[in-house]
C-alpha cells in the first residue's frame, strides 16, 4: 500500500508538471524573457537556501567534530565523483538528453509517433535527473521536500515548453515520475529507522545539501557541474562516517 503522505515532494512535482502542461496548451504567448530571468534568480536563491540549510542541519557537535564531518563530506564528494566518472553516469544521462533534444527539435506535429515520443521523452527528462534522486532521498529520510519543490518549478516550466511541440502526451509523464521518485522516497523511508539508529542520516543530508547547492550554481549559470557523477557520494558519506564514527 502506497503511503502518499510520505511522498509530498513527488506529488508537488507531479502537480507542477500537469499545471505546466495545461498552461502550455492554453498560453497564447511564451513567458517574457525578463520574467524568465527574474524567476531564474529567485529559484537559484531559494535553491542556495535549501542546499546550505540541509548541510548545516546535518552538522552537529563541537568545532572539531564539525571539521571531522566536513572532512568526511568533502572526501565523499571526491570519491563519489571518481566513482561516477568511472561508471560514466553523467555521460549516460547526457546521451539521454541529446536523444530527447533531437526528438523535440525534429518532431513534426502531424507525426504518428508524436504521442509515444512525447511520453517517452518527457519521462526520461523528468525522471533521469540528479535532482530527482537527491530530492526523493531527502523526502524519504526526513520529510524534507524542498529540493523536490525546486525540481517541481523547473519541471513545470519545462512542461510548458515541451507540450507545445510534443502534445498532451507530455502530461502522462507524471505516471513514471510518481512511480520512480515515489519508489526512491519509500525505499529511503524504509531504511530510515536503521540509518537513524546508526547515526547515518546526517552525513547523507549534509552531502545532499552541498549537491543541491551545486544545483543552484547550475540554475544561475555560475558554473557547469557534472552533478550526476557526484551521486555515489550519497552512499560513500554514510560508509565513511560509519568507519570513522
């Protein structure tokens, strides 16, 4: 039985996609560039707050303890990035993104495959992102759905654009989004008691917070970061904390 009360962030994301699709189909003109820029700055600032607050809440104890925790987090990010590059996580996601871009740019509105292409393309773009993993884990571990709220804004705006070229089938991507993110959230929720008993939630949240901060840098176009390659650090951080705890 699904516990939808444990999937608040995912449900917000799904609602944003549906609203974005509805707005895209009914809109007579796109959002003005000035409004887009203002929204990007606001979203970036909010993402900075979400990321750094999660990291701050994951740190505790005295000065030396905090330094130790920061050392574990930074080492986790380094090892996680090396692991991600070894398994070519970001390159794989980039290939999916290129496929989606080709489908969107070359899609004929009268094409017979428009329905399936719209569903598959939007499902890949909305599901296969590092933010989906980060937000779902945070939502499951401690009910923090702020990261998925950031994703919801981005997905809603993207849905407005996609639906005009791919049709209303883009709205059906909410089904795999809810299934994928919901599964990760519920899996994290199931593991939460064991992780909490061994004091492993804080290093995960602190590491995730820094990765969310990196999302802000990407949104604000301040730095290009291959974020997906850092995802293994979410598993490495609690492992190092357990070994050095």
